[in-house]
């Protein structure tokens, strides 16, 4: 009868040790995969928010520039629009639709709305007399198209600006 010492008996791994190692690596792989998908989703959302902010700021800048030098400003509620005369005396209308913000010459946000990259979820103009000035308030909200129930997938930005029209 031959006797083995302890060092000669333990040459391999037991089934339990192998199962523990495989389980640990599977768990780490699952965590890594989830974090990778989370990073990709947040990157996509940040790109959407950046695009929404750029387009909303552009729309506000265009309207502010035109309205500041305008005169004879009037607001209407249905559909929400502001009508005014520009420096040359030409009548200009900024109009809110269900999916756009536009002037009669071109859509301010129409191009990206048409491409399905953003949508106008709310839009309103209001006018108020403040002393010798006319105060025009612009409010609108741009968002990604479609509806999602998960908060981390929603990209939405509200824009608001108050403009004092001096030339009445």
C-alpha cells in the first residue's frame, strides 16, 4: 500500500472551487455590461440635450433680434402667435404650431423637427403693456420625439424669454 502526502493529493481544483470562480466572473461580466450600456445611454441623452439646447437658443436669438427692433407688436392666442412690423415696415409673424415654431419666411425649428430629431411640446407668446414699452413673453419646450417611461431616457428643455419692445 502506497501512502500519499498532502502535497501530492491537491493537484487540481474541486468542482465547488470552479463553480465559485465561474460565478464571480459571470457577476463581474454582468456589472461591466450594465455599466457599459449605461454609459452609452447617457452619452446619447447628452447629445440629444445638446442639440435641443442649441436649437432652442437659436430660435430665441432669432426671435429676440427681430422683436427688439420691431414695432406695432400684437399677440394672439389661437394659434399662439406674435405679429409685428420689422425695421423696414414689413409685417412678420412668429407662429407656434403643434410641432414647430416658425415665421412666415421659414421654420425656425422646422428642419430638425422634420428630421425627427426634436419636437415642440408646448409653445406660447404673450404681450403686455408696461409703461411706454410692450413686453413680449416667449415660452416653448423642445423635447426628443417619442415617449419614454424611463426618466434617464427623456431629453427635454424649456425656454423662456421676456423682450421689451421699445418702438411702439
